C-alpha cells in the first residue's frame, strides 16, 4: 500500500472513531440543552449561564485547543518522526508542567476579576442588578473549568499524535453527564437553581481529566513534573503558539462581538443564538471537527517528512470528505429546522416564541455550515506546515467583515442578523484560506474539490426538495402531537433525506461516492492504534 493511501485510510479511520464518540457526545449535548431549556427556557437565568460558561470556553480555545494543541501536535509529531520516543515524551512532560502553572494563574485571576470580565462580555447587562450579579457568580463557579479542559486538550494532542483517538473524543460525554445530573438532582434543592448547572460544569471537567489519565499512562507518558523552560521544543512551540493565540483571540472576539451585540437586543436573544449554534455544532463537531482532528497528525507527519505530494493528497481527501457530509447537513437543517427545534426544545419554559426565534437564527447559521466545516480542515493544513501566521491574518479580515456585517444586519434582522453576519464572514475566511494554501501546496486539487462539492450541493438540493414536499403534504409536526409521533416523523424524514441524497450522488457522481465510501470502509477495517 502506498504511503498516500495509508494516510487517507488513517484519516478516514480516525475520523470514524472521533466521529462516533463525538456523535454520542453531541446526542448527550442535545439532551443537556433540552434539560436546560425545559428548566430555564430563554430567560435571564439562562442568559446569565450561557454568558458565564462562554468565558472559560473562550479561554479554553485561546490557551488550549485554539493555540497550544495546534502548536504542540506538529512539534511533538516531528520529535516522534525524527528523534526518539523518549525525547518526544520529555517534550510532553515539559509542556504539561509549564501549562499547569500558567493555567493555575489564569484561573485565579479569572475568579478575582469576574465582575470586570462580565462587564466586558455582556455590557448590556449593566454593572449591577440580578442578571449581572448572577452572571458574576456563575462565572466564578465555572472558571476553574479552563484549568481542567486545557489539560484534557493537551492530553488529546499527545494521544492523537500516538494514533489514539477514542478517549479524547469521548471526554465531552462526561461534561454533559455532569451538567445533566446536576440540573436534575441538585437544582431543585437550591434557592437559585441555575447554580447547579455551573456546578455540573466543574464535575464534568474533573471526570474528563480522569478519563484521559489511564490512557496517557498506558502509552508510557509520565505525569511527573519536568521543569525545563529552556528546552528547545518549548521555544518552537511558543513561536508557533503566539500567532495562534492571536488567531484564536480573533475567532473568540467574533463570538464576543455576537454576545456583546446580542446583549443590546431583546431578552432571550443570547439564548436563541446559543440553542441555534448548538444545533449547527452537532454536524460540525461530529464530522468536520472529527475529520480535521484526524487529519492533523497525518498532515504533520507528512510535512515533517517533506512529503508535499502526500500532504496534498491527504488534504484533498479530507476536504472532499467534509463537504460530502457538511453540505447535505446544511440543507437538512434549513429544511427541517422548525420540527427539530420543536422536538428537542419546545417544552416547559421554552415556548412557541422561543422556537420561532431560534429557528430564525438556525436558518442563518446553517447557511454557513459548509464554510465553518471547510475552515476547520484548511486551518489544520496550515498548522501542519507550522504556519500559524497566515490563518491569523485571514481571521483578522474575517473579524472586520463580521463586525461590519453584524452592525449592518442586526437592525433589520435582530439576532438573526448576527448569525447571518458570521456565515458571510466565514465564507470570506474560507475563500482566503484556500487561496493562500494553494500558493503553499501547488498540487492542491481545487478543481477536484469544488467539482465534488458541486455534485454534493445538487444532490442535497434535490434531497431538500423531497423532504420539504413530504413534510408539507403527508406529515404533521408540532407540539400538539405526542412526543413519539414527532420522533417517528422526524426520523422518517431524516432517513428519507439520506436515501434521496445517496441516490442523487449515485447518479451525479458514482465514482465520487464509490471512492469516499470505499475509503471509509477500508478505514473501519483497520485497527486504530
């Protein structure tokens, strides 16, 4: 078997592993959001929690997944390829020691400065009053999550580089379990029930760390501190990490802009955007993030070996695979957005108005799903080449576009305008990433990628038309139906959509369908190490 084919199958196989556990996590995540929606709806307490939880999540992406992990994997992978396994493990221990000290300091500062952080993140809440005070309290409770989840992210980088994907991908399941259990069993006993949800975040974070440790030790990695701040790998990781921090900061500032502007809109706007974003994150996490996560170690190894031909083949394969799944998911969410929201959320404090408003946000977020997905894979290509500067510059352009479009669209479209602005800005970002990466990797087959995407789009439009007609004429949905009736209806529509999409792809691109499905089957046939 050629090296290029081997890497393609590794990516498909690892993406399947990550996707499976991410799917379970996202299902539990939807259950978590259903529970929160039932108990707290889209009122002030829900808004306060979503703002508070977004702050440690922002720092998680900034210090961990958004900078350290993407800087760590290429360097750690290069040590595995060019030096000994012991040398690579020493790098891991050094980084773990430095990261733990840094995160401890950040966590302490976050708890201390919570009132000022909330003023910046949700200026529209004011500087006093119930909503503001509750947000500060919840922020202080959830802030240690940044320490816990950043350790998980570093362990993920180590294990993924060693071709183990299951434990890191399964970790978010335990966060959802912690939040669901705390909401159901602790919140009824508290004077302010939403506090239990924040406690559940910390419980979930502890469980996530505990899951990784046995697998890290099984791989031979020691958790003993190693104080070597002058280790040459530290400097290299730091040089890659600095621009990545700026890039992550720009991405997170996009999220900050949305929350800040939404805080000036009617009550519930932040929650409507949150619930819609969660639904978009389901296919994004299960497929796009899984594929980019699986591709990064293979791309990093090929870059370290100077195998740009193989690098291009792997990246082409990852892009075709992600569009094969993201485009029909986009169309499906657009067509079935209201039945999905009614089934998942419309109960208890989440009323029909919340469904309508969340449906509007979901429409505009879903329009950008293909771009969100493509960005994940393209950015992995730059990071594997140890180029963290170009994505930062491109993200800065996207930030400016998002800010301008948000201010332009939030007037007529309210919270929906903020979602549409992010979709437009992400489209610009994806186009620029493709353009600049093409100059680095000349053999990147853009024609093949976009021809494949066009076939997926045509098949998806036919699929969407089919399920729209069936839903409109022969099926009834809504909260007036029994829960199981809605589940059966929606399941039937999803299955019909899958059948129509594969039929369309079999007609439009039989070679494309055979190639992608064949690689997935071969990937499943090989054992993940």
